C-alpha cells in the first residue's frame, strides 16, 4: 500500500467553509451508450485525446489526497469499464487507503469485471438505469441490453457490494418508470436515486430541457400515490435528499434545480485527459498532466494553485448550467 501524507494543515478552504473531499475520477470519455440526455445526435462519445495512463491517474489521486485532503473517490467515465486501464487503475486506487472508493457504471460490462471488482475490496457501486422497459431502454440509451444490466446488479449484490441505482426521470419519456424502478429497488434492498435532468451540454440550448424536466415535487407526488414516506437525514455534503419508506427502504432525489446543494458541495473532478474541474457550472479547467512529471514537493505546490482556482469556480447557491458534457469530466 502506498503511503499517504497525513499532514494536511494546509487544506484549501473557501469563504463558505467548503473544501474538496470527494473526487470524481474519469478513466475515459468514451461511452458505449449515447443517452438522449447526454448526446444530441446518437453518436457514442469517444476516448479523449492523450488520456492519462493508469499510473498517472493513481499518482494524480495520491497528490490530491495529500494536497486537498480527498478521502473519497468515485471512478467514473464516460463508461469506466470501457477503459483498458480499468483493472490496474482500480487496484492502484484501492491501495491508497481511502475511506471510500466507489464506481459509477452503466453495467453493460459488469459481468466481465465482476470478479475483479469484488476481489478489489470495493464496497459499493452505482448503476445508471433509467427504465425497466426493454424497448424504452434502447430508445434512451441507444445501445445496450437491459438483461445484462440486471445480471450485473445481481452479481454485485451476490459479491457483497451495496448497489445504488441512478435514474433520470423525463416527462413523457420515462416518468412512468418511477414506480416500477422504485418497487424493483425496494425489493432488492437497493437505494434508488432520482436525478433531476441537468441543464448541461446540448440541453442548455434546447427546448427539450423544459419539455422533459421532471421536478422533485413531481417525483415525490408520483411516489406518494403508492407509498408513505418521510424525509430523513443525509450527510452534510450529500447531493441527495433522502426519504424513508417505513419498513421498506429508502430512496433519494438529487434535486440540482429544485433544491440546489452548491453551498455544501465538496466535489472535485479530474477528466481522463488530466483537466481539473471545480464545478459543473463552469467550463473552466486546469490541466495537471505536466505537473505529474514533477517531484512530489514541486507537484504539490503547483497543485495548490490549481485547486485554489478550482474552488473559486464553485457556485454560491444554485447550479447555473454549462455547455460542458458531464461524460467528458466525470459524471
């Protein structure tokens, strides 16, 4: 296991008391889906030019742990399981001694990597799934196979991992799947997270955003037609508002429009080609590829300046939207 610098007296904190604790780490911008809310033309996203190697990603993560105090990492993409460097990077990140390492995936390749994920010691995983209807699944994702996703979820649970499902409800597209997906999740002790459609990428300039946006209030009204629930506690920097269905389980709503969480955001993103992003509402970034070639002391000093700029990019109150596509910067 690599040694982590425990001396963190110089953590970077802004005037709202925010600092970076959670790193979203994109292994590749490539994706084997072309979801309607992510790309406008049905073309699958490709790997970025000059993506970092697995060794560079692990070193960057270690430097961010030492410099920013990162203690949680979410491995993302694009679709991280598409990256040939996934196995080596997974093990390298797991060896850093973090308090929490998780993975977000569309699960198409989970059966292939299930054994490696389980044996790595990872304890939880997030699966993106917007419908249990097979035809609708293909319409939204424009690729993939629903049975493969469901099988991947079963493998993760059989291996002892906690599973969360991320669903993006869209009006007149898949809002009728809110209750079926919730029932599926409750029956399997899975926490379902409803994510409000984000005003990003091609949707920011499209009337389809207004037509398809399905709010937290509408989500809760739909659930209330079948279940009684109450709001429950969530970690202070959680993106999700959590609800308890007595005797059945919990669900969450990531309400970036209805109930913004910007004031408590501790997230930092590292893209697959080395760009640091402090906020989804800002397209500004700083590439740290070159500093990864420096000795540790020099690299940390340079990284401090990058992180100060990234933290200054965070919004005070509300998510403003941006033309940036989340798949490029780690969802």
